[in-house]
C-alpha cells in the first residue's frame, strides 16, 4: 500500500527586480514570472519580504496568479487566481507567506496588488516560490 507524502522542490532565487519598489497603495506590480513547465509541481508557498514601511489601517496584499491559459487581461487586473493576506501593522520590514497556492504546469505570471494603505518602501523587497507536490512512497 502506497503512502502519500509531500515532496518539495528547490526554492527559487529572488524573482523580484524592482517591481515592488515604491508601489503605491491600490496599485498592481509589473509581472513576476515563474516557470513550472518542467517540474510540474501542484502547489507552492510564495514568500514575499517587504522592506521597512508603515502600513495604514487593515493592510493587505493581493497575489494574482495567471497562466497563459487563464490570462484575460493582465494589465487590467482581470483573470487568474487571487489570494489575499493581511500585512502586519507597525513600522518595519514585513514577511507575507501565501501558503498552498495552486500552480499549473505552465509559465505563471504573478502580480502583487498593494492594499496596505501606504506606498511600499523604495527597496528591500524579495519574492520566493517554494514548490511542492504529493508523492507516493
């Protein structure tokens, strides 16, 4: 009888360039690309580290995950899977972890929408994808 367990792939290097630098409140980032066409993992944990800033009231980030097959209008913020997570209040650097994100065997376009009530810091940001899948042992 097979036992199902989680199998982990290597975490990516930082996939961000300057996409989140000084991102205004209510604005969407430029796309961040992640390619799952070779590994074909089922899920991922996406970790975003933000440089020091002071968010407003009820701050959160939206993560939008699009593939070429489900992109309707990436520039208008339409289509794909959307995930929402709160951002810690208070001044300082922040870490936001989106767990159990469904990924598909394609190239993904990741977009971040800042709904933190203030512009993000001018630098100090990173984004990592840690893919995983179910394996039989």
